[in-house]
C-alpha cells in the first residue's frame, strides 16, 4: 500500500478491518495525521485519520467504512501476495 497526500510513501499493511488499519512504515517524519491509503491492486483512495503512532507503527481509522467487497478484495490480495 501507499500513503498519499502531497507526497507518497510505501508502507506494510499489518491488519485491516472495515473501520481502520494498522500500518508499518519506515519513517513517520513529515507525515500528516490525515492522508489517503492506496492499496496496490485496487483503484480506491481510502481517506484515513491517524489514531496513534508508536515508532514505525501507525493506526488509522477510515473516514468512511470499507464496504464488504473492497475489504474482501484487499484481504484476498494480501493472502495471495504473502503466499508466493
């Protein structure tokens, strides 16, 4: 996934639900508290508000809950990507 705002950076999706996600990022330096999450393999930009930062771990809540179909697509894509 990518965190996008004025700039983009890569991150690792640690966990996800309809309401939010946990992300791992190399550095949070210069990262605002609101941004878009772009997940490779989907065309959606998911609006996020940061809930916490703990070192390189970030917790976000989604501005609008994910619909079931998008969540299923993300989880399924992550499963197959890790299986390779």
